[in-house]
C-alpha cells in the first residue's frame, strides 16, 4: 500500500473559523490542520461564518482559504473546480448543509466527519438534568440523534473524541466499528523545560475554572460553583479566591462577579495556560456534557490538578490515573477541594499523574500514526470500503435528497428575494 498522502487535496468546511484561544474545539481544529500539513497534504479551508478578532491566523499551515457558499449554486462550481481528494466536515450540521453537493460534484472524495463531541449525547444529558425525571436513555432517541447518526452514515469515517462515545455508538446504535475512529486531543510530550517553568505549590494562589460561555455546560458549571460549591468552600478557606475565565461571557455571567465573596469573573483569558498555571487547583463540577475536556488537558500541561465529576472525567482516565479527584456530591466535592488545596504531598502526587496521562493517553505521535494508517487504507480501498458498508450509499441516496431539496428550496427563495 502506498504510504503517502502527500499532495492530496483536503477541503475542510468549518462551522466557524478556528479560535484556539476561545475553545477546545478551536484548539482541536488547529491540531488536525497541523497533522494534515505534516503529511504534506494540500489544505483548503472555508466557512460560511465571519472571522472574528479572535480567529486564528492560519497562514502557518500554508492552507488556501476559500469562499464557501451556503444554499447557493456557486458552491457546486467551487467543488467542481477544486475536486478535493478528501473533504472534512466540522460537525454534523455542516455535513447536512454541504454533503449532498460534495456527493454530486466530487463522488470520489473521501469524507470525514469531525464530531468534536456527540451533540445528541450532550443535549440528552442536558434535557435529563433539566427535567429531572426518568433515565438518560429516555432522552437519547431524539430527532437530533437521528440527524447526527444519519450524518455519520453518509461519511466514510467519523472522528470521535472519546472511547465512551465509540462504545455508545457501536453497542447501543450498532454503528460499524470500521466507520469510527477515536482521536482524542493530540498533545506533545511535556518537556523538562516546560516543567521548570511551573509555579511551585507555595507560589500558586486560588482556585480556577475556565471554559467558553457559548457552551452551555460551562455556564451551568459556573452557576453550580456560585450557588452550591463556593458558599461551603469559603467557610473552610475564607482567604482563598476563585477565578473564573471564559470567552464570550454574557451579562448573566458577568453579574456573578463578587469581589467581597472572592468570586472573580475575568472573562476571556489571553493565555489560558498562564491563568490555569497560576492557580493551585481547578474546580469543574460539570453536570452534563460529552466528549473529553480541553480544560483538564490544559491543567495537566501546567501542573494544575483538579476536582471534577463523573461526567467531567468521562473517558479521560480511571480514578486511579486521574490528576485530581472525582466527586459528584457537593459535600464530597468541597472536602476533596480543601484536601487538594491544603495538602502538598497529595497535590504533587496528582500533578505527576497529570504528566503521566498526557504522555500515555494524549500522545500526538502515537495517535497520528494510527489515523494516517486508517486514512491511507481508505485512500487506497475506497470502492471496497463503500461496498462493504453499502448502507452509506443508501443514506446518501435517500437522506441527502431531503437536505438537497431543502437547500435548493432556500436557494430559489433567496434568488426570488433578490429579484424583488
């Protein structure tokens, strides 16, 4: 088998332009671009979203930024002219919007779906928590689930961030293992030089939480810190501060800022690693969500242990391996936070576990070797792959027709509006 993807054209259609300083999703996208570039693929990137002042400068990846058009026949020409070898959709909504055009204009393009995390799982957990009744399973079989699974069933390979999501898809929904690939965050080894710059236990101050506020689980986590955790924690550690950082804080987030209570809302962090590295402990009582959490990997990179929940550490490590504590009940959470904050021996032991986790579970080199092998196999054996999983073609044929005609209807409607 030819072992090179060199020169192959890959078109990435982003939901937004990456913002690695705003979210783990942005950081993840940059990691993928870096990998494709290291294989000497020719990169093209486009998004229907506008760039923001916080969008990353992508020039380092030597990629070609292209114009993509939503519900617009000009997109057909873009695809026909480009004829990419690979197309990667950034989340299932993007595949719904563009997948049928790719199938029509570039039927031989291998297609990747990057899920970031399973949206339907996150929303099912959110609904379950909100309604407070039944079991999670009652909320899993939603229209959003149907859409996300159908999108997977139209792509040659779906990238998942966690093993827990892989298990859910293969065991509960019977999706073929060959259509899925677990690709967690891709981290370089923590060097001795990096460690030398870490602040000591004594030089660190306060607790920290960090997370993009567009992401609902982060807002709910901060609310939980403010109303349930911090009032109790302050009784034991009255002189200690809690620092909250996150991009795009709304008015309701900023209103929680209360210096008298030593509860500080700082908004966007210019350098996430720097602010996490100044704190002694990260607090993240996450009640719902999916995937694996970039904030914890950031903590591991700067030697900051954490206290979180079962959902928080899902698929990231066992309790024995974890660089902190897992606690779902408020009282236990507070107890563990106090112990980790005050006891240097435990703190140093948990810090070491974080370093071990980065090297063992999030090694960029180990995971990219496996991804390359999988993509090379697809590159060489596309026809056999699609025959072996013929349901992909069935889903493309039928489901894509509905999104196609919805897209065409919107396109015609837009033309009509312009002509008025």
